[in-house]
C-alpha cells in the first residue's frame, strides 16, 4: 500500500468513523439542546466538502504528503469539519429529517466524484509523491498511479457506504414514525443508527 492509499485509509477512519462517533457522543451529552437551523446544516456540509476538495487539490495534497506538519493540519481540518457536519446531522428531528438525508446524499455523491477521479485519471494526479518516495524512474510513476487508483477504490468502498447508510437509517426511522402515526421521541435521529 502506497502513501496515498495509506493517507486515504486514515482520512476515511477520521471522517467516517471517528468523527460520527465523536459527534454522536457530543449529541448524547447535550441532548437537552435545541435543534440546529437548516442554514447550520448547509454551512457544515459546504465546509466539509470545501475542506475535502481543497485539501485534495494536487498542490496541497503533495505538500501535505511531503511535510508532516501540513499533513497534521490537513487531518485536523478534515476531522473538525466532519465532526461539525455529523453533529448537525444528528441534531435534526421529526419532520425536518429530510434535510440531513439530502445533505448526506449530496456529500456522498461529491465524495464519489473525487474517488472516481482518482480511479479513472489517465495519469498520476500527484506525481510529486514519486519524488518524496524516490525509486528508479518509470516504475515510480506506475506505482504512483496504482497507489492513486487504490486510494480511489478505498474511497468508493467506504465513503458512500457511510453516508448512504446513515441517510437510509434516518429515513427509515422517519418513515416508520410517520407510518405508525406516533411522534418521534425527542432524541437525535442518528442515535439508533449508530448505537
């Protein structure tokens, strides 16, 4: 596994496992709080997507993979925007559950788009990784392209599953509450999905 695939594995663990669990834990601690405004959800969604796409622009990702301090800054900002996103998703209740479902699906689609770019790019998008991990010429570039494709496949496997499954869990709970005619209890919609 190359440096880009390893980076993607850590990135996915932070944004798709640790961040939702941290947000869920924070939501459970502060259950008495008010629901958030829809604008907060869309701001959190935009912040997460901007952080993801900005940090994966070739100049920034190359720099992050070359310098540990930049890499930590990257992980920190991706993690914090993910926690904010998941925290807002878990704060929606009752008839407003459709809003986090839409945010989850939009986020999933844009993650998939980035992953598809990694997988199907005809050349390495991050050729400087080869300079950071030198070898003897052409095999490095092939290894870099293979590493990039593996990173994209990891994203394609993990990211949509997390976001789409969360949307399905929230939607199923919402539809079940509408079908039974019972009002949803005043708890976070993501709690049952992540418990």
